């Protein structure tokens, strides 16, 4: 479907780009990975002032949403700059609480959504295995992202929603800023029943969109940095970007990302489950291909952690699988196609 962002949406993206460029985000990400969330939380507060946390929160709870297209614009920029923190999980938690309120369970929303909308509360969300059916993204994870930093950890298990009172040991992942911990099995119950199941599936849809847009941003950042490197790195007296094989690889990477872009923003417009899954798998695969191209073009220097490129290289694969593995996304699209046929 055709999609052109409005002038306001383009200005929003440019303002976030300027904010994150000035913030020196690579240094913020390195501090987060080292266990110092201070600079990341300071950046979180600056992002809150720009309104990014209001986009999935209804106006009745101090939000501006739901605004999925604006959320996609924001997440592309967050991915391009490698912003650390459980942004997707906070968005998903906001969507879950808002949907619960829409279905008559407004107690948790009144209690938590205003803090999430203003950025005063960092939240993470885990959807664990349970007896009730939730359209879960692939194999349910037993981990919550950045539970050691989040002020609120929400857990959905079966048809029950609860606070987690704590978490287990923090574990490293392929992406050093994705810090994983098992949420505590105990905690205050917040809601239960069919409304929780429906709200959890709704939260998964918001997480799909946010992760797809972040993947697109990561892929664009990798391509930009690889093109710049190919222009300045010389072999045999010529820039490697002038070699036909390198040109073809970069062109293929660009095509993959530009194919994913309209799927991401089209899914934000329709907010259809199959469209969201298609956007997620396309953006995730395109970003992963961009990472492979970046590593091959940079050569051995691409493996070094000293190079900022590594911050994006190590994001592509985890984001490809987060909140919807490629196989799960394809199965969701095929199931929807079969139902429509």
C-alpha cells in the first residue's frame, strides 16, 4: 500500500535523530552493557520529554495514543542510534494495560499508565508459558529484558497478570545491552481471565511493530556505516566501494531494507496481525543481511568491540528473533492467508 509520512511525522523523526546524535548514544550503550544504567536512564528521560512514551498510551491516562505510525517513526530512530533499554517492553506493557482498561479492567491502567507515559517508570514485560491460549511470538521466553533496571516488571502467565517482586541473576545475551533475567515466580496479582489473554495478544502486536521498526533502523545504520567505510578503505590503490562485488552486495542490502520499510509503515497503518508479522520478518531478515554485509565488508576490524559498528552488528540477530521468530511470523502470515482464502 502507498505510504508517505506527513510533515509532522518527518519532523518528529528528525527531532529524535538530532536528540540522539547529540546524546552520544554509542557511549550510553557501552555504559549500559557494562552495568551502568545511569546515562541510559538520563537519555530515557530526554526521550520522555519528546513524547515517545505517550504513543501507546490513551489520552485518558496522560498519553497521546494510540499512534502506531508515530511509534514506528520513533523506533526506527531508536534502532538507528542503538538506544539501550526496554523500550519495546515498556510499549508492550502500556498497550497491555490500555487494552485491559478498554475491556473493563481499568485498575492496573490507572495505577501504572501515567508513570509509563511520562517516562517516570521503566517497565519490562514477560509473557510466560501457561494453560490459556495467547498468540505468543514463537517459544515463550522465561526471561524479562532489563529487569534489573526496570521499576516495574509485569508477567503474563496463562490468563493471569502480576507484578514480579524480583528477578534472578542477570544473564548476558548476544547483544550486550540486552540484559536478561528470570522474573520472580511471586508477586502481586493484578488481573486474570479472558481479558488478560486478549490484552497480552494485543501487547504482542505492539511489540511486533516496535521491534520491526527498530530492526529497520539497525539495518539502515549498518548500511550507512558500511557505505562510508567502503568509500574510505582502499585496496590495490582504489576504494573498495568501487569494486563491483562490493557494489552488488551493498545494493542487495539496500533493496532488502527498502522492501521492508513500506511493510513496517503499512503494518502501522493497518495494525493487522498478518501485516505486523510480515513486517517483522522482513525487517528482521533485512537487518540481519545488513549485519552480514557490514561484517564481510569491514573484514577483521568488524569483529572488534572497540569499533562502534559492533553495537549494531550484535543487535541484528537478537532483534530478528525477539517478539516473533521468523518461523513464527511466517506461520502467522500463512495462517491468515489460509483463513482469507
